[in-house]
C-alpha cells in the first residue's frame, strides 16, 4: 500500500534549512558588492536593483533574470542569481526548471550554502515530481548521496545557533535517507528501501509518512517472518500526532488499511489496541515482536483445526513435512499428486490472490493459503484464465504438485483453468449502437 500525499504547488521553503540560515538576501549581497565596486557597469546595477529586485510578477522576473544572465554571464552575483531563479521557478510551479537550476547550484557551490540548497531541492523534487524513470531515479540517488556528503562540508553560518544547526544537519540526513528509500522502493529493491527508511526513522521517529512507507516495503517482501513488523509500522503511522503526523485523510486511510489487513491476518481484531498503545511511543517493535496469524492460532490445536478447516489442516501438515529434515524425500513422493486432497475428500485449497501474471488473462497466479499476505502457492495454468481479478479475492484450486521452494516457502502446482474456482467471469464486450441512418428529405 502506498499513501501518496496530495501534491499541490511545489513548496520547499518549509524544509529547506528550516529558515535557520538567514542567508543574506539578494539585495544585501548586491549592496555589499556595490560597495566593493564589483558591478560591471551602471546598467547591470540598474537592471538588478531597480528591475529584478522590485519586480513582483514571477513571469516578468524570469524574463529579467534571463536578460541579466545573457548580458552579464560572469557577474560576481552568480550564486545569488541562481537562488533567485530557483525561488522564481518555485513561484511559477515549474519543477523541471527548478531541477535544472538546483543542479547548477550544486556545481556552482559544491561545498557551500548554495550547493546545500540545491541538493535539498533535488531531494524534495525526486518525490514530488513522481518521475519513476530510471534516469530520474538515478538523479534522485545521486542527489541524496550528494546531500549526505555536503552536510559534512558546509560550515555553520555565524548567525546560526549551534544547536539549531546540528538539528538542521540531522533533518538533511533524514531527507537523504528518505529519498534513497523511495528510489529503491520504485526500483522494487524492497529490502534496500527498508534499510534506508529505518535509517530515516532513527533520525526522525515521528514521521508518519516514512513509517507508512516502511510498512509498505516490508509487506511487499512477502516474507512471513516480517509480516508483523510491517503491520506494526502501519499502526505507528496511524498513531503519530502533532509534527510529522500524516494529514487527516491519509491517516484515516492508513488506519483503515491496517485494521483490515490485521483482521484478515489474525482472523479478528483481538490485540489490536495493544499494538496501537505500543506504536504511539515506540518507533520500532521490540525484538521478538510477533502477531500470531489465524493459521498459527488454529494450528495450536490441530485436532480442532482438522474438523473446522480441513484444507488448512492439510496445508500446514504438508508445509511441516516439506520443511522438515526429510523434506526432499517427502516432495519426491508428493510430486505429480494432488497433495492429498482427494484422500481427505477436500475439493481444493483456498487462498487469497496476491498477484497475477499478466494481470489480464494470466497464466500464472500467486496465492496465500496460510495467512492471506505471504505468497505460499504458485499456480502455473495450462491455459490462461480469461479477464482479471482484484488482489485479495479468495480462490479455490486443485492440481498437480510440480515444484517446491523451502525459503521462502512456496509450493507450485500445474492447474487447469477449469479447476480454479472464484475467478470472476470476464465482462462481455459492450456492443456499440449502430449509427442511425440519415433520413432523406423528400
């Protein structure tokens, strides 16, 4: 699940340097340069001080800035001009030009304040532009690593309190790890994304956004042993209040998703308030934290499970045998069979749909029989199913055992399409109304 915050006008100032740097304004820098007699001529001074500095329209200001750049490419105020370009493009909501300008800033001042602002801007734009092409992701990765590097080089301005500067340095490191995590998430490198999001939350624990992202990439790993950790992060994202909390709509969406997923996983909402209580104060679950799945709870009493849910009883016994010391021998005997369904008079195994490949008219399905979240069945179809289905629907199937993987546990079946029950029937094509014939006038 991805909770994407509503994207509006690009707003970077609230994060960039948190207003701490009090960088000399353009007018102040211009005045200082004037005093040092470094203006090339009076015309440059007039263009800047009486034109650009006083212009209120962003569109007209960009035109004046372009004039300045063309007429005075080697001005002493290059870094200040870049900052003005960035601010004006931000006012126009022009992300593409902001990215170009920020990149120029990193090259123009690689170890200074202007370069730092450039790297911050590039990190923020990596997510807000939502460009997932490999080139854009590579740019974002480079910007994040550049930000981590430059924060160790930029000297604290004299007018900034040391404690405030240290805090801002930590904010920059958080921003960089947030970007790196998002980039790896889009690349589907979920474990790498998890590590970066954890690093980000160690710096700023009260980030509902990153907590929800961490929960997402953990669940996307489909690792049974980590499901509880992923669910915990969604509870955390839904519990954070104040600075760092998700906007109300996204928070409600996260809470609803967590509670529905938790209930599907556990079979009830028992214990959910205890998790909320923990998540409100603890960014990460304690070592050994777990949430027992419905199957695990039922498996505690196998005799009762055999009568209440015989297909799950059979499935868990198969898993125990295949993951045991004699697993290879057990699989050799099972291969090509129906895994014991007929012997126990069971119509088929039931599982939640995790994915279909391709999404429409698939020839391969991944299901979760045990907990509804982690794929433990792969179905190879002799012929494609028609149409498509939503993730999470319950399907029933039977077929011939074909392959087995121990870690993560997956049992593969070859199945005829007719032996998959619950797949929605494809919608009939809508017939287009025949065009009306023109009536000839008599």
